[in-house]
C-alpha cells in the first residue's frame, strides 16, 4: 500500500550539520535495518538472504551520484532514514529530499470527477505491480513474491562492491562487512536471473525471440551479444519497476487504470553523464473494468516534481531555463554548512525533460523520438511550464484532497494553484517584464538578469515542478517521457549553476545522438496461471515502429488464426495459423515494409476441447 505522509506535511528534514530531533521515527525496511540519520552510529544490519518479493527500494550508484528509488514511485528519498536520498558527490552531503512524477488530465470514461491527478509527491497514489490486461481493473498483488524493484550492473562480479554495500546498508564504507558485500552481490545475481522482461523491462535480445533467456558461467553473466542481457542504451547500471493507480488515491480520485513502467539508469563516466541520472516513464492507459472501449484522456500533462535540498534545507533558491527545459535549485549563499564539512562548495541540481511526450502532427517534415527511434509526422512536446512551490506562499503544495487534485492540474498547466477553478486563474505575471508567463523564475542568477528567486523573497525550502503537455491518450495507448536529474559542482554556488547548464547541454546532445541506434528490447506477455476465457489485448507498444507485440489468452487447446489487415480490409499478414495449447500467447508483427497509418489485427479461435468460438479485432497505429 502507498505510504501516507501525516496531514501536517512532509517528513521532518534532518541536516547533517545540525541534527536536533525530539522524536526518532524508526522505519521498518524490507531488506535491511534502517539507519538513524546519524552516521557516527555504527549499526550493522543483519545478514539477509535475497528472496523474491524484496527489495521494494534500491539505490542507483553507478557514477558520482548515489540515489534511492522506491517501487511505489517515490524518487530520491531514503525510505530507511526518512530523509534526503540523493547524495552528490557520493559519500558527501545530500542534494535532494524527495521527488516524483505527477500526471493529470480530463478523463472521458463516464466517471466523476473528470479532472484527475495522480503520481507521487510526498504521498504516492500508485502501488507496485502491473495491471493485468486492458479494461480488466485487475492489478498484480503488491505483496506478491514477484512484485518488487530490480537492479542490475553488468560488472557486478568484478567490481569492488564495498561502497555499493555501504550505501545499500546505510553504513560508513569502513564498517562494511563481507556479509553485507555478499548480500549486494547475491541480489545482483538474483535480479539478473529474474529480470522481468515479461512485464516490460528492457533487455538486449541476442536471439531476437522476444523471451529473456539469461546465461551464466558460474556466477559470471554471459553478456550480449552472446546471450540476453538486461539493459537500455548501454547503461552501466539500471533499475526497473512497474506500478499502477488501482489503489487508494491521496487526492480521493477514482481509479483510472494507469500503469507506469519506470526505467532508471546511469553511466560510470567522468563527463556530464557521470553527474546524471536518467529516468524513462512509460504511461500505459489500460483502464478499469468499467472503462468504455472508447475511453480517453484529453489535455493530459506530466510533471517532474522535486523537493531539492542542496545541503541545508533552508537556504535554497529555485530557477528555470525555459530555453533548455531545465528546472533547478541552487544554494543562496556561497558556503553551505553541510557541504563545507567536506570542503566543497554547494552544487546545483535540476531536472530536464530531455524527451517529452509524442503527439502526431500529420506533417511528414516533423520527427519525434520514441524508444530511441525516429517517428515521422510527429513531434516531442517540450517543457510547457515551470512553477516554484514553497510551504509559506500562495504557491504551496495543494492538500491531499479532491480540491488538491484540481489545484495540481492547474500547476501542471503552469497556472497558480489558487484561486481554485473552474474557471482557471490567469497565468502569473512576470514582475520584471510585466507579461503573463507559464515559466516562473526564468531569469539568470549568474548574470543577475530577469525574474530571479530572491528579488522579492528570501531563500528557503523550495520545491518545483517542470511539466510537459498537452497530449491525449486512448485506451491501450502508451506515452513515454524521459527526464534527467543533473548536477553541477563549481567553485561557488553560482559557478555550480554554470556547470549544471553545461552538463545539461552535454546530456541533451548525447541523448540526441542515440536516436536511431539499435537497442534490441523485447516485451512478452506475463506468464501466469492458465486463463479462464478467450481475450485479445491491445498491441504493445502502440504507437509502434516497426515491430509490435500482439497478446491473447486461450483457456483450452484451440485452433487459432491471427491476421493483420489495412483500412481497406485487405489481408497483409497471417501471424498464427494452427493449434495452440492453453495459456497467455504473444506474436510479433514487423511493419518494416508498410507506411505509417492505422492497421487492424484479428483473432479467430475455436476450442478443440469445448467447441467454444471466439473472434476479436484490435486497432494499432504505425508511426515512423
């Protein structure tokens, strides 16, 4: 179940420089003992043998950043300590208290209210696990043994895992035991072998059969192209989990049937990528049992929310660079107490939507990116707004209520949360230019020009959200957004901003250079118990280019015919024609020789056992 933050607001924030707690909250953690926030206390977690069902949180630490992630969508918060979860540089001070992805739109599915927002901020409105099928309303049991978070790195058997173990167990490196290192190693092996490609986790498919089949040489993994390998974009470390909104909603929304597949990865490098964590969010609109076949979401937005605490939580400024699509925070003063302990200036930290959602334009000259491939007649939306939020202003985080959901939807569209609509409040006016704007604090703190944080109010505990939209989704559609959490460390607080923007430019150029590369990933239907009825699922991905997967269920051994047709009803391909045993089945269709457009797939099946007949048709979109 999602964690619920008390009504009084977010958890208390602890400074490494000055810890004054009157109450110590002990958090029970699923696979390690929790730390106390005071790293001078040398508490040793007990040895624990990895098993299915755990962990539910893990850490990405392939480069100079160490950051925690939870399978219910909470980002960059250390659940064990209840405090900041992103450390930069590693083993120094923290820069991010918590973060999450939010989305909202007008849900046209016959349920009220139509305005719905979900995702994670201090609360999570999602639970771990996938949704099983389109318009079923059935999700995986979040407590099931194979519903968790996975983490792999290809060099786990040769790398020195001491620092990795220290961060996993929340202990200083000098106190790490051989048992703790073995714990981390065993979990890497388990996650490599149990990588959930059948749920949608990306992998390199050496034999292109759509099935993840790892091979081991003792405890050493056999790497791609000799064998299948978990991975995406040649990452050095990767985390994956899937979650859904078929659970209690902090904004008291009705459940809508959104599945979110999250891939988080990093690179062990010394350039800008070595100061970056990349996050791909795939939103799949699967609906519920009551969602109509023509259900849709209109004017949808996604937003990366962040509560960055650069060292101390009380002395930060927020800002955005609208041209770069970058929202960020930096320290208001040249010296931060937490970072000065390590002889460092305070860094700057930000989030860039480096690949926004895809929308079709109908213009062949336009090109979008989806799954690292080019999509013709489409474009990626850029950042559409940036807002600063703080607890003592007219732009504070909305409450966890239905009213709060409406206010968050205003925020996602760049509007102030109050007064609450409808009708919508007008955009805020830039106090420097006198013009309305959706991008708050878009001035330059280094050049000291434009609207900057601190001109009218002082430093403090700032939060922000950078959003992208609008776009629409129909039942079965998949949208994809990639954001980058980027850091920069200079000789003082403002030079860190300059370094941050240079790193941001580097990462964006690097990402653009990946487009068109072949990262052979495959998705196969979930292998579960024998289904009790015939069904045909929405193809995945949709839109696709050029290969998509069609999934269907057979309750008994049956004669099965699966064909593909164009808009004129002309048969283009026969994918299946023969007897198949009961189970969840998949077949791939490659449209490499066909133009962009709408296509149909049709299944005709008859049970050899009972004689029951079944026919169904699905629609799919090929976009290039």
